[in-house]
C-alpha cells in the first residue's frame, strides 16, 4: 500500500481521479493508516516477552497522527505534479511556484512541504521504528525456552522474504529521508543484542534475527544507492547536506519527467 500509492496516483487517468478529489493513491494511504497500526499492535502482542502496553499505544497514536499529516501533504504535492510541479526541485525553485501571485503563497506551499516531508515523516517513522525496536528487544529467549531449534534459525524462505523486506525498507529510508532514524534504530538493536547476551544469556529468536538481518541488508542497499548517485548534479543540488540520500521519486522526476516535458 505504501510503495504502490504514488505509482497508482500517477498511473490512473485524471478523468477517473479529478484533482479536486482524493486520488487512488490517497485511498491506498488511508488503508495503510488503518491496517498498519493494527498490524503493529498485533506484532507487539506476539513478542515472546511482555512489552509495555502504555508505551505501545502511545507510539501507535503518534504513528497514526504523523501518517495522517503526511497523507494530506503528500496528496497535494503529488497532485501538483499534474500541473508541472517538479519533485527534484525545491518549492521556491519550481517554475509553477515562480508564477504564483501574490508571492506570499509560496510560503504556504513551503509550509505544506514542511508538514509533508519533515514533521509528518518524523511523527510517522520515529514511532514506527520504535515499535520495531520494542518488538526486537522482546524477542530474546533462553535456548531452553525455545519451542523448537527452528524457532531460533532462519530458513531459506525467510532469507528470500528478508530481501523483499529490505527493498521496502530501502524505499522507506530513501523516500522518507529518515536515514538517521533508521541507523540509530539499527545501532540500538545491536546494543540490545549485546546487552541481552552478556547480562542474561538470552538469544534472539528467528523473528529478531530476521529483523536485524533485514536492516543490515537495507543498509547495504542504501549504501549502493548513494554510490550510484554520488555524482548526480540535480540530486546534489537538492540534497547538499549530509547524509546525501536522494529520494527515488525526485530521481525519477529529474530523469524521466523532465525529459518528457522537454520532448513535449
């Protein structure tokens, strides 16, 4: 739902999704905002060791609020693409924004961008990764407590699923511009694993290992993405700071939408 919504938003003809109404992608996002919090709560319930329900509920509440803020901002920003808005440019540098009168309207769109790409993402992804971290910390058991030896090891099908899962997290990290949140979560997961092992001889079960290895694969994919676009001038212009992690849709806009506009 999350990965497919911008594709659906751009793929469905405008006659079936007028600009004055929510797009198909927006309905994907609405479904995501309902289904994902439910899945996160059920995930926490499945942890072998009890996790604070109060903390879990608070994190999910913030998650829903952040995802909902993002829903509105992202809907408007992607609908602007149909009017010539270029995702690889900043708000002020976009040609259609330079034509706005009065000029103070540009500040309103910059505020919308802030809600979409900054505040919305942080309130969305910090709780999301915090829930995953809580689940990871609760998925350590004594070897004697393991139901079967397989519950502590990953099978071939698990590794295949980990690759697809890592590809999705790569999209979250790059498009959401949340590398810092992701990397801190990964470091904390490693620290939890070391502390559990040294202090209480607990070992991660298969689910905890799956999550950790998925995050490590994600880090590798993000690193490859950075190397691939290291000398890309349009991306360097939009993302001048550190860490340098271009958004996939900004890259798509730069390479393909701009080319299509020029050809027209």
